[in-house]
C-alpha cells in the first residue's frame, strides 16, 4: 500500500517503514498516528502516513559519505547550471581545485559536460553562470529517501517534518 515516516518522540525523522510495521507499533501502543491519507484499514482505523514514537529513541549520528551517487541524488540528477537532466552528468567544483577548492558537499555540484567545459577553471561568477541552488550537505541520511517520496508527489505531508526540503 504505502510507506510510513517514523518520527522520534521529539518529531525528528527516524526512518521509513512499511504500513504493516507502523500499524503493529500503533496497536502495541508504542506509536501514535500523526498523519493519515484518508484510506482505511478497518472502518475506524485510518492508514497512517506519519507516526510518532511515544518514547524517545537515542540514535547515534551517522555522517553521510560524499560520493558521486549521493551528490547526483542531492542535486536530483540535474545540471545545476542549465537544468539538463539525463545521462553524462559530471561533478563540478564550484571553486576549482586548482584555486584551492576542495572536495566537500558545499563545493561540489552536478553539471552536464557542456556546462562543466564552459565554466572551466573559473568560479560561477567569473563564468557568468548562476547555480540553481546553493550546494549544501544533506541534514540526514534519511533525506534522500524522503526527498524521492516527496518529489514523486506521493507523500507531500512529509515536507513539514524534514528540514531542508523545498
């Protein structure tokens, strides 16, 4: 049927689970329904889309690795200069490495080959090329899956529980 966003007791997103697991947590009294989509499992039991745990769960911080795959996913597989989305995207350093720019979430974006060559060894301002969005590090590893669900139009109600999604 659908996926369910699981929030900690503090309303911080924890993970995404199946609707069956969410219902079990609610029946056991470990979670409460925060949002539902209007569909019903039983007559008086709406299908949840967001649940919140009743007790706070401490989760260790996990750093998100800076990989090509994660950068492409963060930028929605789209050139950040012209908007092209297709095959053959490259990674571009906003401040070129030859001028002191390093490999970081804030300095790397996806770009098509044409824009990457056009920009060359210059900053976007020097090349007169504007970025669609300022590059930044995702807030959590859950960010990618939640973004995919929201952009597909399935779970718009998740937006208000996740920081940094536009």
